[in-house]
């Protein structure tokens, strides 16, 4: 295993260290305080914990926070949810024909784009989340959500 820790994906710093934490170890960036998943001492001892902290830092994925939908009904007949983001508003809604869809912000036109054809409101929300994640991750060099 290489002892080299990759630069921080958030600030680019190479000032990364592995520090002891209660019952384990964790890698962190000294500049922006980003942290890896904590590694707890296991049956293979302390050395494997430190190696695990190194590996955790070097393979971690960037995670995008889930959208926090709020109920925003405009009628008693159909569900509608909305959420504000840094890009603008997303809406997930049920249409009168029983299908569902979502609208996403159109950054060029300062309007929204409609996406339909989903069977459930949860499917529409999941598609909106995927759109939001793609926008966030496209701005982060080397980022992945796989």
C-alpha cells in the first residue's frame, strides 16, 4: 500500500494527515477540515486501521446532500413538492393524467424545464435528485458519485 495521500478534493491541499480518533484513525485535510470515513480498530490491529484510513481518504466519493422536499400543494387533487437550491427551484408534481414529472432550473433562460413521464412522485423526485447531483458533480474536478 502506498503511504501517499491524495490531495483534498475540496480545496486541493496536499496537507492531509491521518490522526488517531477514539478506537481508530481518520484522515483529514489540515486546510479545510474535510475528513475521511473513520476507521475503527478491528481484529487485524492498529496498523490495518491506519492503512484503512489512508485507503478511505484515497478512494472516497464526493456525496451530494439529498434535496429536502417540502409539500407545496396548489390543489387537493394532485401532489406537488418543491425545493430551493443554489441553481433555483425544483418541483416534483402529479399531473392531471396521473403521470408525474419534475421541473428543473434552466440557468440560461432563468426559467424552468419540464421533465415528465414518471409513474410516481417518488420517481420524479429521484430524477430531480439525479439532475441536481449531476450539476454539482460537473463542477468538481475528478468527482464521482458511483
